């Protein structure tokens, strides 16, 4: 006979829409913040180009600065969400530092 497959880890079911939205909240605004951050820097570059008559150089530089800023923000947000997730999984509720 084949051995029985290992059981799947049980996920606790969401009890309400409020709980689901609370859990998804940090991820919902992330896309808007990324998009607006990039648009802000490109727009700022475009305005400088129009003012100085150097189109498209500042707009391209603004796009590059915007991408770097977005990547830094995504890395920081990812690290913070990972720490929060690890703290929720710890049996002590995340009060004690993780073991080394």
C-alpha cells in the first residue's frame, strides 16, 4: 500500500469581509503608490523640460529617479510585510525576538 500523503497545513478561514480587507489592506495601496511615485518624477522632469526647453532629458532623468525610488520603496515594503508576517506566525505573538 502507498503511504498516506502528508496533511496540508490548515489555513484559518476568514470570518468576515472586514477581516479579509484588513489582511489585504497593506497590498491594496501598494500599486497606487508605485504608479503615482513614478508619475510624479516623470511629471516633474517634464515640467523642468518645458521650462528650460530641454525636452526630453529631464523627463528621462525623472523616469530613472522614479524607478529607483519605486524599487527602494518596494524593497522596504516587502521587508516590513515579511517581518509582520513572521511576527504573526510566532507562538508568542511576536513580542520576543526570533531565535538565532
